C-alpha cells in the first residue's frame, strides 16, 4: 500500500469543488467509481457538501497557501480490501495526518490495475477556522502505511525513500508516460564513460560526444541536453557532484571555446522506454500526430468560429426582419411595445444558445486535440481498436499480469458474442462489462473485478472459453474455485478444468444436477398420466398412454379405438369423448347460448373455420372467418393501457421540447419495432407509469416502451448498456429472467 500527497502546482488552480467533481465522476465507465463517503459534513447531497466546505474555507481569510489536501492511497495489484477495511484505513490515515476532525470526501476507483482511494480534505478546521499543514507528510504516511499493512494483512511495500525528489519524478515519468527520462538515459548510455574520465577536458569531451553539456549553476553542476532538459549532476550519481569531481579532477574548468566540435555519437531525445516489442512505426505515428496537432486544432477552431459567426448573423438578420414586420403592423401603444420586447427577448435567447453551443464545441475540440504522453496515446489508440498499440502496452515492464483470483485457458477458442468494452488501462488490461460486475483481461488471464458474484464468474468462464479455449485453469482462493465450479455447472458450459480435483467435483455436481432433472421429468410424467387416466381412459392401457398422451390431449381419434390405440378386432368401438369440457355435447354445438347460461364462450379445442374453397366467390370478403366472433375483446390482453400510452406520449413530448430548444438530448420516439435485441438505457416514471428507455447499437435515438411495475423492478437490477430482448408481444427478456 502506498499513500501519497498530490500537491497542486499552481495555487490559483486549487479548487475543492473541481477536485470532488473529478474523483466522483464516473466518466461513462461502469468499472471506475466505487463507494463515496463524506465525513464531518452536515449536508446530505454532494453539491451541498461542496458548498459547506467552500463556506468553511472562506471563513479563513489569512491563509495564503493551498486550502485543499489531495491524498491518494493505492493498493497492490490483486488486492481488494472490503469497504469496511477501506473506511478504517481512511479514518486512521486522516487522523494520523491531523485531519481527523476536518471535512473530507473520499471515493474508491477501480478503473486501473491498482485499486486506489482518492481523499479530498479541507485543511481549514470546521470550528477553529485555522489551517493545518502536516510537517513532512511523506514520513508520516510511510509510518502509517507500514502499520496498516501489518494490521490488515496487506502486501508490504517499500516506504523508505532511497531516491531524491528529482529521481522520484524521473521514475514517475518513465512509469506513467512511458518516455525515457534524462537521468535514466544518462545512467544507461554514458555514466561509466563519465566516471572513467581522468580530467575536465576528457569529461567535457565525453559529454559533447553524447550531446550533453556540463556547466555550473548556483553552487553545483547541471547536465543539460540539446533540447534544453536539465538535471543536477549529483542526481545522476553522487560522485558527479561538484565537490566529488573537484576532489578527483581539481577545480572546475569550463570547456575551451576554440575546440573543434566532436562527432556526436548519440543524444537524448525523449524516446520511448525499451519494450519487448518493436514500436518504431507506432512512435513515428505518434510524433507525426503530435507535430500536426496544433495546426489541426487551430483549423478546427477557426471553422467552429466561422459557424458561430454565421449563426449570429442569421439570428440578427431574422430579428431585423421581425422588427421591420412589427413596424408596419397596424397597432399602436402598448401592443407594439410588447411585440418589440418579445423580439428583443427572442434575439437574446438565440444568441445565448449560440454562444453556449460554441463553448461546448470549443471544449470538445480542446479535449480531442489534447497533447498526450506516449503511454496515454497508446491507451487511446488501443481503445479505438489498434491491436499493435494494445500489444505495446502489454509489453511494458510495468505490465506484470493479473494476480489473485484468475481464470486462464488453453485449447481451441470458440466463437462468442462481442462483449461491451469499458476501459483499457496503461498496462494493457481490458475491462469488459459483465452485468453488475466486470471482467479484466490482460491477454493471458481473466479476473473478476470487485466481488466475485455468480454472474461475474459465469461471464469470466464464458469469455475464457471464447478467447482461450475449453480447458480452463482456475487460480485463487478455495471460495473462488468453488464459485467457478458452481458457475460452470449452472451455465452448462462445455468446458473442462485443468485441475483434476476441480474437474472431478464439476462432474459430480453435473451428474447430480442431471439426476435431479431426470427425476423431476419422471415425476411430471407420472402426474400427467394420472390426470389423463382420470379423463375416461382405460386403466389397462397405462403403458400405451405414454406414447399416445399427446393425441388424447388434443381429442383426436384415428378410427382404431376410442383413444387412437391399436385395439383388437372384436373390441367395441368407443366414441372419443376426450376430457370433460373440451368439446361441447352434440345438442349444444353451433348454437347461440344466452349470457345467463355461459359468461364467456370458449372452445378449448382447435378452431373450426371455413376453408377458402368453401367461401362463395361473389362475397366481398373471400377470407375464412374464425369462430371467435362471440368473444368479447377484453382490453389489456397483449395491449397497452391508455394511461401507459399517455405517460409515454407526455415524456416524449417533454424531451422533444427540450431538444428543439437546443438542449443536448437525443431524439425520443415510441417503441414500435417488434421482436429485437437492443441495449437497455434506463427506466423513468411518469405519473406513476414506468417507462423503459431502449437504444439500438450506437444510434442516438432513444425508444420509449411502457412497462408494468414488475418489469420495472426486474430492470432495476440490469445495468445501463446491457443487451435485452423485446418479444413481438412487447414483453422484455433479460439474462436474469423474463418479465411481461
């Protein structure tokens, strides 16, 4: 576990509200945001909490430093502390720093390979209104982390810093940006040559050959590269400090000015760190895009500004035409003033709408043309489906693979459906959505994120079979292995476990399940035979009922016996009476009975209709008519109630009205497409009537389907974006069952 203070480089950019908005933003990812907690705050909502903290910070008018403390707590890959443990760790760390009574907001993030906790702390005490700044917080955090690792059984990290601040920043640059630092490049390329120099002239010659320059700065020496990057000489190696070099080579001497320029063998150019794969072409693409980024952004901004200017001019032209029309209208006094006022208000609203749209477009362009580090660019390309970029991410030294409860496989992969991709980490781990959980894929193994629920384990096994074959290897705790066995049996997946013990247990459970199913089918068969025997069938024909039960249930007779069985020639022929109530007696067939005799006319057997050849050619309707003419149309059977349709129309009208006013809302329509598989977009409640929101693929339009309360409760357990099926009758089927 590592705890680190993340300082704000510019005091003017420090903002508690922006920090809280960042750590509580889902960023359209299902596997990013975990539990959120606000401590020592009276407000109930997050916006109110932010307002309360800002009001507390304004009470202190003397403090000139940053009033917000951003703390980051990160855990080892594979570690998943419980929510109770995370809360206890947060409380103990904040109390150890002296912020036990201070207001703070914490959020757990799962979108990287390391589970981490962000804590935004108000440095201003809520009662005394004094600012607390912990002295050398890194020392306190190191001691707290060592204690918490021991108390909660976490994997130990090295908390004794053996690096200077500059070395730590260089290491962070290589780890997170994927680019060689000047310190690392000098140590790998020419440090031994610098150590072997026997004079200042020889040392300067070595520096020149490597595109470097050694010169005095303040009381020490710095090494500067050709691109202007500088680092203290003592940061590269202690013996390269000014006192160390002067003790070995004498007083410092500047390089002679009239010396012939040496041949440069190599120089530092911030190249990517060496990976296990060749990234020359990828890095060339990256450099080309970065060089053209500024020009492309300027061109896009110019086009957006021109569109905004044309929209403003069109609005003003329309307003001038409207005012000219008002001028010639035959009205006087207050009426004309009202018309002019309405015209001015409409112009102001239109101009405000134009400027708001332009601001959104500018922000989108700045984000799209933002300069990215090498590792960030690889991640962006991998998210867009670039396989080479994904391979480069997985070839980094930082990518150590998934640990803990994992699933792997080997064999012939089987085709499967495309899973919804949620995110890709800088280590090349793909995160797929799997219902309420998520599955991580590092190319070799799979891991169920957060809690290993049954749905998550089933999704991991299915994905492992599709990607890695049908022979599965399960690693982890005994509880996770037991869940994997149960998930494989419940899903009836055609897989085998590489561990003989796990495979034996799976076979035992599978045989047990099959035996239960066979027993249940036999019991249902005995129940059906008893019900059929009570309908007038011969008790001596029990053996034949199993073969002819379907024909008896339909009331059919093949002329070979009362029940369609093979009967002896001397056996009397019995009429096929069938089950009681299935067919009316002869004297009651085809006659109209009064409502007092029977409330609803229903004949359970097959409908009797006229064939097309029996209909005379001179009638208007040539089609045969069904025999349900006396049946009353009961509203609600396969239809929508008027209240449901009214609620759907009202919601669609409200959303379309906002969309026409310029609000960024997709088009809403009533669902009327028959059976299809689409994605779930949420549930809304209008006037007590639940409405399901559906989307098809990447289309922007949203379809509204009225549903009942039972279906709404079922859909509350379905994640947004999960696929669902709508039948021709309008019922919804999900992976968790069916709702009508």
